[in-house]
């Protein structure tokens, strides 16, 4: 299309991504003074990465560019893996996905980069075989993602069963579907090779599914606010709870000093708060804070 290697389907996806970027950019401008602008900033970065992925993978490799095909392929794969990693970090944080052992994102990034160099770039430059290098790298990555899928599916299904609200059920379902879309990337390339239509369609579908969740965010936000029964709390109890949600790692001794009350009085307030909002300990406050922090302040 347009005298390039790009398929019509990829061009269509690019147009959808551009439209999403415009919509989110407008909303970001309108909501810039709100605390949850961070959510819109993260999402616009997520969509831009999907746009870049489709653009680069749709154009390269192209013999008419005057650059050798190996260099183009290596560049395209570096971009593709970088986008896939950004996708992974977004859905991991957004849907609170957990694995066997928590590694920092920087550690995962370094591991992914080394794996790309050792299992793809080096074999490709030595053998000149894209097919062989692709199989080495993607088989290893797909194995790791498949193991992770077992854990992700288990935790997301468990969340779905616990949720009574349809908005949260959809959120947890999309978390699982988005991870499946990530797995589709190495899987479709291994099975179908350089089939641009299949590869771009399945991975782009993950971005579009998460976009549905984005448009449900205002409704989820309302439900989140409703889930904390502030109306049951006194003014002082509400103040204490808000401070804990804003800074869940604050020690009770520090909180009592800030509030200018004794630790005994604070303990009484906390006991009443825990009873009224049906939680048991500070750990649950920390979990609640992680989920609600960006949505409680408008």
C-alpha cells in the first residue's frame, strides 16, 4: 500500500490509533488539573506505543529504502520487543498482575534485552537466517509467557468470581485478555512467520481491548468511590482514612503527631474505621490505597 510493504489492515489500525490518541489528548487537556491525569498520561503513552508498533512493523523491511534487510529486521525487532515490554509493564501495573516472584521492571528489561541479543541478534548476524533466529528467541519467550499465563489466568479468574460489580468484572476480564494478546505476538510469528495481517491484528486487538477499559474508567471511578462508605464515618474518621489512603505506609505514631492526638485516641478511631468499612488491618488499607489512590481525588 502506498508503494510500501504496509497492508491495508495495518493502515486501518494506524488510523484507529491516531483517533484514540486525539481523543485521549483532548481529555488529558480537560482533566490536566485533576489528580488522575496520571492515568490519562499513562494511557496516551500506551496508545502511542501501539501506533509506533504498527507503523514500524508495517513498513519494515522494505528493499526500496536502500538499507540492507538485516539492519532493517534488527531495528524492527528491537522496536517490536521494546513496545511489547512497554505493553507488558502497562498491563502489569494496570491490572495488578503478579507472578511467582516479583522482579523489578528494570531487572526484567535487562533480562529481555540480553535475551534478544543472545538468542536473536547474534544468531541472526552469524547465520543470516531470520527464521532460525526468530525460532530461538520466540520459543524461549513464549515458554516464559505461557508459564506466566497460568498464574495470571488463575488470579484474574479468582478476582472475577469475587467481584459483584459488572464494571470490575469487565476490568479483571480485560486484564486476562490483554495478557493473552501479548502471548499472541510471539505465537503468531512462530506459526505464521511474516504474516503482517495476522500478527498486527492479534497484538493490536490487545491495545483495543484495553481501550475499552479506558472508556469505562469514569464508571469504574464512580463505583470505586461508592465502595468506601464514607457516609458511615465521622468527620475525624474520614480525615484519618483519607490520610492513610494517601500515604498507606505512614506509621501510626507519625499519624498521631500529624493529627495532634494521642496514639490511644488514634487507635480508637482506627478501630471504629476498620469496623465500619469492614477491613481487618493496615495491610488491607495498603491494598485499598493501591487501587483507589488515583481515583479518590478529583
